[in-house]
């Protein structure tokens, strides 16, 4: 069994010509301008990042001007999740869904960042820096093949990711209906250790994302898969950023 990236839109099934309905006849003339390219995916990833940043600045400005940010932040999180799910089943619409995801997720990110910044001044800049450095390091390790993505690597990362998701879900359900306090709450050493572990797993997911984008280019996927791949990469980066915020807040609260 093949294990792929945790992102539903970066799964092996999605990066398949059969899955997107493209059938190439041997005598067909291929228009390479209509195929997925690495440069195209990079450009779209940058565009999504700019949209997300602009949207985040809106709720950030609202928060520090005394406005209620709960509605745009929570609404953005819900809409972002919906667009991710739709994109997983309809990747051909990624050209519309990916910018929408970046916009709504940006509203959520701006809101949650403003909350953390108010509690721990300077934490947002630190989290952004940690996320960008982690991304660049992982990209360098992948590009120069210092870290190779093989089936064993994929299976370990996927297993760890599923374990984290299961733990978070069970902990959340228990906290809703009982007086149980999850271990990852608070600033104990155990909680900090869990955050470090989650950050490592999130970073490892970047390697899977890079690998799937590269394979999509090699397999000459349709042009819309550039948006699909960029959106998947953005999801992992958002997850990584939030986990850095959580870790840094725990460390700051111990001072």
C-alpha cells in the first residue's frame, strides 16, 4: 500500500491522470502550456501566500482597533475547511477554490495571531520566522536529496500524522463532555514536548508535499493541478505556523 501526503489534495489518487479524466492518445499533440509546471506551482503558491497575508492584515487591524474579530475569524476557519474538502473532491475547480481558501484562512490566521500577540507581544514575528526558516530548510534538504522521500518515509509520516489527528480529536471530545484536561493544554514539559513532536511531524509533511508536486510535474498533470498543489502546500504551512504559535506561547508563559 502506498502512503502519500496527509493533505487530501496531495494524495496519490489526485495526482493521477486517470483521476482528473485526462486521456492522452499516443498520436495526440500535447500543449505543454496546459500542463502543470514547477514554476507555475511556485508562482501560484506565492500568490496564495500574498492573499492570505492581506486577509490576515484585515482581522489583525480590526483586533487592534477594538473591533470584534470572532465572526470573521471563526467564519474564515469554517469556510476555509469547506473549501479544502470541496477541492479534495473537485480538484478541477482549484483555480477558484485555492484563492478562496487563502482569503478565508487569512481571516482566521489574522484573528488568532492578534489574540496571541496581545497576550505575548512579539510572538507572531517569531512564529512567522520559525515557519519560514523551517520551510526553507526542508526545501533545501529535499532539493539536494539529503532527505529522500521513499515509501518507508511516507508511511512513518502518515502514521504519525494520523496519530496526532486522532489524539486531538479524542482529547477535544473528552474535554467537551468531561472535566478531563488534555495533556497538551498548559505549559508543562509534557505539553511542550507534544508541541515539539507535532511541529516535527508537520515539517516532515512538507517533504511529502514537495514530492507530490514534483511527481505531478513529471506526470504532466493538467494546468489546474498547479493551484491544487499550491493549496495543499499552503495547508501544511498554516498548520506549521499555528503549532509554532502554540509552542512559543507555552514557552513564554513559563517565564
